[in-house]
């Protein structure tokens, strides 16, 4: 195999109640990478990045896709192999839907596939995390793990990156709106206070335990009671124009829950039917369009597969 | 029905990773209350408390059993009815296994049964919580809910006391050791710092989410990874002599997890076979007997029924 095209999905990290430990994969959007073997050099290079408005580093030591891919090459001892990437960004950058993580997952996966899949997807996780880390410096796998593996993933941010895939209730839909303003994850992290008040910790613990239970029980009523973030959302909401109005309209339109996707500014809402998901997305979009803030909106089920090969 | 005898089980609150929101019921020990109608007075009185070394209030306005029972009477508008309790304490007081909560659950249940069960067990929860609150002032239902309802219970400490019963993995055994030293819940609460460091909050969130998942999956390996308290146990452990040694010996003897029961000083360990539970209990007891600290120890499965009628 001399050339391969892969897809890695966007993701929603935190899911309101699982800061740094929970994430889910979307069906769309997702980044695509074409990886091909080349004799021109050894190691990874980037031939071109499409659709990034020249905002992403072309330097392979700084781009999450190539850092992740190089980590795979290094682990396999393939120091003489040359691979070039064409990166097709198909999602907004810095929007809180795991753009850098998707590129990292795609980069690790593409190199692995090109070399005959010596690693399983699960085994690629540390390499993809290494790529993701090169973007914001923080070590958290709640975007990378679902982008790579699909599903709703619970992940521990330690060396072993222990993780499990949680059940996906039937008819779970995600409505997503990405306002065209940018928040850097790094900045959104810096504003989080270093301590959590004990009473909020207890309330959030209940919500987390109840949300996990709701996934196993496919119990949307329970999920609705629990999908409320008492800790992170109140600290970040002010960064997103009209957040409260958008959340309110989503909940009025039968959202099970609505909060900030990752570090924002994207906002997600969970619902339990396609019809509700459409109404919710429309109502959220309207608030931004009324305020003359451009945005992208979409509806997606949970992506169960994660990163995948499109063609070779 | 003029007289009834009821049983309410001891409970383990917190279960290491669910401070104030998780608890489980034991098969033994448990408090027993004999309740009988009387013409001597209206309202609740305590005829006698057995086995409390005169440490519990005989004043019906101060004892958790009668406060809970009176709340049931009041809710039913039965202001003229007279009921007297004989309270048989069958567990150590102030030991962290929900002594006051068991009496409260038994008191509410006994009155309800004596009046023909107008309330379901679930509906009795607010009355039992009112009784429990009279003991330590704090509003938390993580002992009362499992004592009343049985099982492993996730409970929200708000007005509605929303709760769900979680699955109980087969072969789950609890080893329990109660050192004969006393810690008042009120004091054990006061030493808890009012803030949780963010990084510990994230680690504990993973453990809680993983533990809840392990119950649904009957996955003891996952449970073992997650049954670790990064927040409360480190703050309370020093109150319990030899805690670290006891925990270490439990884990060495194949405990899935070991931590402080409620506010302590009792220590519980979870295991997945009766044989392991016995070995663990013996090893924990030995540390205290070597140190010449008297203790009670026992093995129990999870009590699925909660409070029950023994005879009438």
C-alpha cells in the first residue's frame, strides 16, 4: 500500500459532567488525511493542508497529525521510511469539537494502516494523545479516544490511558452549533479555578453517576436530571456570546441536556429523536443568526466506529 | 395490628468514591424496633432502649427513630394516636455503619406498618431522612436510603431525594471491621476541607464513573481500578488507628477495594468470593487485635430488601 485516505471524526469532550474524562464521537464532521509513502525524505512531512486558512503549522514537529504519525513510526523503529500527509481540515479549528484530536487520530491511524496495521486502534491511543498534546500541552484523552475508537468513551488521563466504551442509548441525537468565534483550549483551561467547592463536587458526582447509569439503562428521564454541569460550564459560559439563551431554547425544545462542547465555543444538545434534534438545532441557530453571529450547525448520531479508512 | 417488630439494616455510606451520594445495605447487623399502639399518650414515646449503654436520647424529640416515626404520624394527620417504641440497638453507635439512619428507617417503617402501610417504602424516605437529620444536622440520605430500600443506592440530597437502585454484581461480599473507638459523624464532617483540588476532582470523577459502570457490567477488574478515594479518605484516615495497615492487608488478600465506611472508624472491604471475604476479614481483625484494640468484624452480602417486618 503506497497511499491511503483516512477519516477521523469530530468529538464532544466533557459531555457536561465528565470534565477531561468523557467524550463522544460524531458521525460528521471529521478530518481527512491522505498519507503516501515517499522516497523524498525519511520521517513525516506535510505536503499541504487544505481549508485551514493557513492557521495550522506545516512543520511536522508541530502539527498534531504528524507528531502522532511520527510517534507510530518511531515505535515501530521505521526511522528510514518517508511518508507525506495531505491534511484536509473539514471542521472549524479552535471550536471545541476536537479538531486537533481528530487530526492526531487520523495521523496515527494513517501511518499504522500504511505500514500494514501492526497496532490495533486501542494501541494507537498513546500515539494519538502525544499528537494532541503537542497542540495544547495538556494531557487529556477525552477527544482523542472517541475520535480514534468511536462511541462514548470514559478515559483516565494516566500513562496507561485506561478507557472503556459506554453503551449508546438508541435514538440518541446530538445537535451542535459552532459559532464562528474562537476560544483557544489553552485559554479556556486557564480560567478554570484550581479548586471545586465541596458542595458542587457532591452535586456533580451525583450527576455523573446518574448520567453513567442512564447510558446503561437507556433512561432519558434520568439523563435529563443529570446532564447539568455545576462546575465547569458556569466558569466558561461567559466566553460564549448568548450561551444562556441558546441553552434555554434547547431545553425548551425538549433537549435532554445542553452544555459547552469541550472548551467551547461550540454548544451541544442531546435529544432522543431526530425531529427534536432538528427543532433544537434550528432554535439554537436562530439565536446566533438574530445576533448576526455566523455559525455552523449540524445533527449527528454517535459515531460507533471512530477513525476509518476511506480508500487506498 | 397493635404491635409490630421491624428490622432495619446497617449501611455503608460513600463506598469510597460516592461521598454523600452512594450507600449500600448490609444483611447484618441491624436495629430492631418493637412498636405498639398505646392509649397512655398521643404521639411517639420510647419505652426503653436496649443495648445502647444509655448513650441514645430517650426523649422522642431527639431520637432518630421517634423523630422519623412522628414525621409519618404527622403526615397522616394522626395527631391523637399513641405509639411506644422499644428500640433494640444491635450495632455499634458512632461507628460509621449508619446506626442513627437504621433507627430512623426502622422508626418510620414501624409506624407506617402499624397504620396499615399507607406509604410505600420509597415514600417513607423523606420521613426517615428527617429522623437521621436530627442526629447529625447534615442533610444526606446515603445511609437512610439503602437502610430503607436495600441494595446499592445512588441518592441526590435535595428536597425530592431522587434516587435509583444500582445493580448488585453476583458474589459481591463486604468485609467489615468496626474498631471500638468512636468518631462522631459531625466531627468527621468538620475536618473535610471545603474545596476539592481540580486534579483530584478529575481523578475521582473517573473512579466514580468507572465504579458505576463496573456495577452494570459486573466487572470486578474495572471495580478494582476505580474503588479508590482520592478526596475524603486521605483527610479522615488519620482518625482511625492502623487504617493504612488494615487497608494494605485487605488489598493484599484480594480485596477489590477497601476504605472507610461512612465517617468511620469502621472499615469495609469489597471482595468477589466468600472465601476472600473471610480471609480479608481475618487479616483486618488481626491488625487490630495485635494492637490490642477491641473490634467487631463480619462478612455480609448486600441486603436487597432493606427494612422489613419481623413479626406482628
